[in-house]
């Protein structure tokens, strides 16, 4: 077999993730490797934790990245919080909330589903009602920004209801973190996970997580050890924070697994860029570019899958495929003729919507203008 270096084509990544990566983040990937037990590597871990506390708006000590994509973060949260027989109310309004439900059941939990149409935000009334009917529920789980439909739910209100009923919250912020406000402490969220490849604009493969003290108490009170060795949050914390009582600058870090150092350089740089810009400015930029795109699409006669503007994820636009238009052909032309990648619909929305991301570094007026003109040309054909 003849082998050669692999050079990927240049793509404008405007799908549901991964998103474009800033040149500073790409350059960070090429920095010299140190080991996961190098003292300078420990500084890297501490700085990533502090940057994530800023991005999650939390003082939670147990805030770090799981070595694995968003799905690993999801499973870390479920595996640590859910024991066999635990009742978990899962608000299901799309593909990813369905995946949480499946994980809960695989970990022996009993899922009580609060069902919502694919394209609508989770209804707080329905959650309240389910919790009245299930006073023994331990956890409420929901997806803040449902990437499969483009819907943003009201995380603050859902968390308030959950807490009033004595439940912990398990929240997916894979697509929301960095693009819209996520206020872990102010909203009282308990276990929260995200992904590196959406609005944080780092390469895929890392999942930021944060656990509140209340959640850690519940983990400590488990009757059975966490089934997953790899995703045991306390064992991971013994590496990321150091094992008590030595925690602090010279904490005794306990080996758990060999963390992917170059990816950590990359997320450190991406989070530093976000810190430099300021979270509020990043949220405003995502909203402004959403408005630009929406105005352009509506001028072309295209419509959104999510009816209410208030329920839309600003940076993940779900557009109805117009009648008589071949969804796959349009996406292929955009990719092959213009180098633009957009997303297809998932599950029941396959062939019915396009998913257009304007996330992180890719949330830029240049991308809006380029995409609109390419789409106009393709549709005219
Ligand atoms: C809301 C949501 N949750 C979880 C995931 C899973 O993340 P990953 O593909 O990084 O495992 C995704 C991925 O798109 C997502 O959008």
C-alpha cells in the first residue's frame, strides 16, 4: 500500500459542529508535547479549570474536561448521578434528549418522560405536572439547546421547578455554552456538560463538565460504585484537582488516564480567546449574526422550523427544506461547489430541515454573506 500525508480540503464549517477553529487554536495543537505528569502540565489543568469556571459562570471546584466528546460528558453525568432504580424525569423534545433517556435506562434508572414536539421548547407546566405525579424523582434532565431541532429551552425556569421539587438537575449545554447565557450558579444547575467543538470553537474530543456540591454529595452517598471506571467523577477529580487533603497548588495528583495534552492546549487557547472577547460580547455577536442570517433567509422566502423567535437557538438555525427541493442535492452542491458544510435533519426531521450553524469563531458576517449568496445560486439552479 502506498501511503502519503493526509491533507484535508478547506471547508467552511456551517453545520451543527464541529465549527471553525481560530488559527491560534490550530497553532496551539502543534506545541511541544509534555506528559500528563509534567508540573507545567498541571498549570495547564488549573488554568483550564479557571477558564471553564468563567465560561460556566460557576464557582464549582469540580469543573474540568472529560477526555471524550459531548457524549462522554453526557455519560459521565448520567453514570455518576443515576443508580439502579433512581427515577429521572427526562424532558424529551429531540434527538439528544432521547439519548439521555436511553443512557438513564442503560444505567438502571427509571426514566419518566416529559414529551414535547420536535421544534418546541420544553414546557415548564408539563415538568411541574410530572414532578407532582412523581414526588420520588431524584433528577430532572434536559437539553438546553436541542441541536436536532434548533430549540432553546428556558433552563433557569426548568431548574427552578426541579429544585422546588427537591430534584437535582442534569443539563446538556453542548450547543449553548459560549453562544448564549449559561449561568450554572445563578440558575442552580447541578451537573452540566458541554462539548469542545461548538461555540467554544476548539477541536472535537473534549467535554467540559461541572458538578455542584449538592451533586457531589449525592455521588458520595451512592450505594453502589459508579459502573464506569473511565467516567468516575471522583477518580477524575483526584487527577484534575489532586487528592484531598493535599488539594491546592501542590496537590497530589492521582493517575487516572493519559489526558490528551494537545487537545488541552487547544481548548485552553479557545477559552482564552473567549475570555479576551468577554462572554457578553460573544453572546451578542452570536445573536447579531443570527439576525443577519434570518433576515437574508426570510428575504429569500425561506422559513424557520422553530416558529417562535424566542425559542430559537440563535447560532443553530433550522430551516425548512422548501417543497420540491432535494435536500441532499443542495447540501452536496454547497459542499462540492462552495466548500460549505451544513447539517441535515436527524431522525424524523431527515430531509425536512437544514441545520446552519454560526458558532464560535464561525459566527461571522463574512460566513453569513458567503452562505446566503451560495444558497441563492444553488436554489436558482
Ligand atoms: C445537544 C447535544 N448533546 C450531545 C451531543 C453529543 O456530542 P458529541 O457528538 O461531541 O459526542 C451533541 C452533538 O452534536 C449535541 O448537539
